[in-house]
C-alpha cells in the first residue's frame, strides 16, 4: 500500500492511497495543483482516481469536491454534501470495496453533520486514518488496533492553546468532545493501538497557531515511553501544514 499525504491541516486536506491498480483519495480541500503533485509521485493522473471519500463538510476538506463530482464516485456521510446519491452514503461498519482496497468507515466526533474516519485495507496492510475528532469512540478504537500505518490527528498542545490568542469560545470548541485531538490525547490513544504490525505513524492536522511539529513529536516520544510502549522500530513523522509526505510502501 502506497500513501501520499498531499496536504493535511486547516489549510487543506487531500490523501492518495494506492494498492495495485487501485487509487482512491480521502478529502479534497486543496487545489488541483496540490493533488497533481501527489499524483506525480505515484506516476498517476486524475483519471486514475477511482473514488473520493469525504470525512466531513468543513471547507478544508471539501472546497475542491465540485471538481470531482460527476467524474468519480464520491462517498460521504448523509447530509454532508448536496446531490450525493443514497447508495454512496457511508454507514459505520459497512465496508466499501474499490478495486484492491476495502474502506471501512467509523464515526468520528466533530462539529459536523455526519463525520467519519476510516480503516483502509489492501495488500495485506491496514491503514488507520484519524483526523478532526474530539475523541475516538470505542468502535473506532477496536477497529484501529494494530494497523501497519496510522494517520493520527495531533492538532494542538494544550498549554499553547490555553495561553494563546484564540478567543475563549474557539478554545473550548477545539478542546471539546467535538473538536480536535491534542498531542497528549493522540499519543495516549496511539499507545493503546500500536501493535506488532505497526511500522509508521504520521501526525497530522498540526495547528500553526497552537502547536509545532517538534512539540507534537516530543509529546509522542514522552507518552509512549511513559506507557512502556516499544516504538524503536516505528517511524513517527510529524507533517507540517501544506507539506507533502509519502508513506506506506513508498517510505
């Protein structure tokens, strides 16, 4: 399984996943130029993308979706986007097959209509995709055990958020159960999820205002060490916003 994070974060999200001749995308909140750069890494073009999966309706995840509609199947939660046929609504626990990939949606907790995150299976590999969620529900935690690869939201450092310039209502929203995962919560979840198959953990949706990649990484190292998790053979990479990152078999 090959993964290209074309962009992650509040400035735009798009991830490409390839297995064999199958290519899918998660979210389209960026420019075509940004996605094209990711496709170039894979030696692919837009016509090779077989399906788009949308986590939720916030602008940084959907602003480019109109360029895809009526060209490839778009799957998302009910009420997330207009004019999506009922047969393409996501339902928790109901897997969708696209070529050599199996996509298993599970509910996230975010201030959106019907938000989802994903498990992607293919080629004997398992990829857990977790972003824009205030916490991970029990069903999601069970499904996310022992993935080969993880994208884990690591949005903010609690101290930086609380002492930062954001107004109190926005701080409460980010820190709330329908907001985002902090570095420490993300790391604590990951300490429960990592298994013998785990090879790569990518930290994404890192806030420019309330976090730093190095801070997110240090928190992960500290928490995993405190939890007695052996991570010496696992690559942990923090992805700054508007930065492409390869993963899976490409890394």
